[in-house]
């Protein structure tokens, strides 16, 4: 049976591509970053190992335009096509599914993703999708489903697989939502790099200082904390699962020795902490992988790493650490249920920079309660961090309600949404009522991005060079180019949003 | 924002486990939830579940002291009346709607027992049984010992009423005696939760009646 795991190229009227970004959100960029969809890559690997004919069909990384991608898919005539969906591209996905069904009537179309799993009935109503996976464990559920469909000779009637909703031959919606919420991810597959054409993701990624880089198979699926209200890794149907340390280091060893990778990032919602983090670093050092000119990176939370652990990570050649700061206002941090205060933030960042790691902050503005004072707090707090050199890079986004997360539900219940059009959830503009004009948030974003050109920031980067670490020299050269590109990109998006804002 | 609360008492339960009680002040939670705890002038926090009832006078946390644990060791040695950082509550591992007529089966390993201690203190009329997996007998929770508390000791031989040798998963047949509409709550390490979940499904219990929380 032929299964295509497909990511169509999505290009807006300005020629920008929809890219999967942090937390599997979607944003449009003209200079794309190609991120490997980890769980779907594991799903593809699992199917291939079980003798399914798998087509890895990522139109973005394969640099196809929409028509090319569509024609190629139609030519291949897959028995099953699997898509991933998220709020801002739901309408696009429904239209794409309907279009494909015109040409490939017999193909079974499966939708995955955090939006459709929370609102399956909506996708059945608006598209000819056949099956929706209701679990974040796409690899486990998809495999069970494919086995059942194979046995049933491709009939999708009276399916028994748990964790799906489907439309039967009478057009009735059936829901097998009583699925297993947690899986032992030690039994998930380590990604087959050749199958997913890893090199297509190895260069166009702003977070890599050295290339080729890659994303490892995540050691933690979803998030160990999992309570932040805006984040899609939140909800009673989600529960984190953890992979053992040795298994992950084995993969790193293969990536470095066999594939000659120069930077590895683990995109788990939150990476190991405590003993697991220390054991991982010790194992990397024991196997000599810290001496192979490969940097390592991960996502973490502010209060998860102590000095002993950070020191070990530094010795193991860890470099890039992505941390969600979200806000410089303690009130906002509390409302988001972040579980820490800004006082914690500085201490952790100081330790990370002390041992040579490069913290990257992710910040958001535009919360529906955020007034000028809170916004100013965020701007001044971030400036303080960047000027003191406690973080090396940052990204700022507009907090956009997505995928029926608790924050999204709050916005609906309080009648705060300014639009019901999912296309407007693409993070290019604020779509909630706020206590101050939207322009104030856009101005704050510009101010934060322009930190990269501030003399105090530049001077701090030059000071880092005096430590004579290779990574700091690479950083200055690589990021000075990227900073200009990134700032231009975001300023462009905000200018565009100012025009659209008036139409809302 | 004052997130610091006074420590009222530290109650040592065993070599590994203790309970830290903090003043309640304005802290509110739903039985089954957890808080993030930390020390003054230390950037590290860790999540710990409440083991006291919603209406108790203090908020109590059951903690396992980890070898070289940053927070768990230091909290144990803190002085009475010192203050600790308490952020939260977090989590949705609680009874969405308490039903006196239903049976509740709580299955835990280690300190995964804490949410269940909180639940049974909050709902004194609850019809429940607890299945608790521990490494050593001393890690059983003495205040729970009665006809509803079953312990599974994996690393030493021991005998007694409702005490079994080995892991919970080896005694899954004990779970077969309950009605199919029983609620199951699983809390503890991910391997146990995952295995028990599978076993319950295999024994025809419905996933909609199974609730989980993973502890490290």
C-alpha cells in the first residue's frame, strides 16, 4: 500500500511561504526555514519498516510550487495521503483536500494536527477528508490505522483503531476517540534520515550556526510541564512521554559519525532536566562526541537547569538553548501559567552564558490584557538582558490564539476575537481586542528587533570574541547577516499587518 | 507579587520521602493539582503535587529526596518558618465531577500517590481503592493503610495484609474485578502508566474512564 505523508507548499498573495515554526505554529516568510516534522518523520519510518511503500512528500523542503507538488502527487496515485493542519492553514487544507479528491477519488485522505484533533467535525463539514487522527501520537495511531485499512482491503467502514474519527461509506461520522493518551516513545522509531531526505532540511535554518544541521528524534514528546495556556502542548488529551538517554545518544553518534552532521537540535517542547540532562551530557563526553565539531541545542524552561548541569552541557559542546521568556511582566507570566517569575529568568541566563551557551529568547506581545505598562516592562526587561549579554538572539511574535488552546478558548468565551476567519490567525497581526492600540505592540516588536543594531548590543558581542571561542566568532559573522535579514522580514510583515488591521 | 510562603512543618516519612507543609494564606487548588516550588535566591524550581485536602489548614507536598537533587534535598533541610517559593497551581489531573456512586481506582508509583492523598482527604465519602507501587516497604504511606490501600513492593521481600511483592503490572488481574464503568486514575512513572493503560484496555475498560499524569 502506497502512503504519502504530504506537506503542500502554501504561498500567500505576497509570495511568502507558510512555514511550520515554534510549537508547530505557522507563519509566512519570504526567506523560509525548513523544519523537519519529527513525529510525522517517525510515522513515515515506522510505516517503511513495516513494509508500506512510503512517499515522503514535503513540497516545501523539496522546493516545489503548489502546482508542481499537486501534479507530482496525482501522478504517484497514493492509496493514502496524510496531511498536518493548524489553525491559519485550515481553509487552505480543506480546499486542497477537496481538489485532490477530484483527481484521486479512491485515495484515502487523513488529517492530523492539533487543530483538527480538537475540532474534527468542522473538517468533515468543510472538506472531503476521510479520517482525522485525534491523537498527538501520530506515528502509533497511523501505523495501527494503516494495518487495519490494509486488512480491510482499503475499506474505511467500521474501523476499530482508537484515536480516530472517520466518515463511513454512508457519510456518517464515527468517532473512536477513546484512545491511549500516552505512549512509550522508547518504542517509537528513530527517524530514517534517507527516507526523509534530511539534507533538504540541513541548511535553510536560521538556528544553525554550522551546517549541515539536523533535528534529532525528540526525547520528549509534547512538554513535561504542559500547562502554559497559549501553547498547543497543553490539554487533558496530551501527556508527555520520555525516551531513554542512551537511545538518544546512539542517534547522535550515528548522525555525527555517519551523516557528518555539524549541529543537532532537539525540538522537544522541553528537553531533559536534572539527572537525565546530566547523564546525556556525560554520555556525549564519554563517547567523545563533544570533540567532533558538532554543536547541540534544545528547548528548555527557565527553572529547569542548575549550574552543575549547565556546566556539563557546556563541556559536552552544547550551544543553542531556546527558552520561552514570553513576557517581562510577572502578571502576564502568571496569567499564562508559565510557572516562573522574571526574577528567575536572569539567574538562569547568567549561568547559560557563563558556560558558553547561546540562549535564544522567544518573546510574545499582544496578549488581550497587556496594557502599556506591561508592554514597557517587557521591552525594558529584554533590552536589559540583551545589553548585558545574557542572551544572544531573540524572536518576537504576536500572541495569536491557535488550535483551541486554553488561551484561544478564553478569547472566544470573552468575545475578544476580532475575526472568525482562520486565515487571520497567521501571526501577522493582532486579532484580539486589547486595552491599547495594536500599533503599540507592533512598535514594541520593532524596538525589540532593532536591539540587534544597538551599539551596546554590538559592543557586547565584540566582548564575547575576547574569550576566543570559535562559536562566538562564528556567531558574529553568521548572525550579523541573519539579523539584517530577519529584521527586514519582520518589519515587512508588520507593515503589511498595519494595512490589513484597518480591514478587521 | 509575593510567591513566598512560610514552612510550617517537615514530616519525615522514610529515608527517601518527606512531607513539607506550608502556610495556606491565599493558596487555592483543586485536589490532584501541583505547584512549582523553589528556594529563595535560587533560579531552579521543581513541580510537586499537593497531598493535603482542599480544606486543610496547610498546603502539604509529598517529596522524594533525589540523590544530588537541587530542590528536593535543600527543601528537606530548610528551617521551620523559612520561606519557599510556591507558584501555581497547575494541572488538570483532578476529578472533573465527583460522583459518590462511582468507584475510583487510583494507581500510583512512588510520589505519584500524592494527588490521590489529596483527593481522598477532599472527598471523604469517595468509594476508592489505591494501588501503590514502591521500591521499599518503608516508602508505603502509613496514614493510608486500611482495607483500601494495596501496596506492591518491588525491591525487597515483605509480607502482610494487602502487601504484594513485585510490580503493580504483575498483578493486573486484581483490577479485573471492578465494574466496567469504574474510573481509573494513573499517576507515576511513564513506563508504569503506559503499561497499566495497555492492560486496562486489553481488559475491556474504556479509555474515556482512564486518566493519567506522568511523574519523572
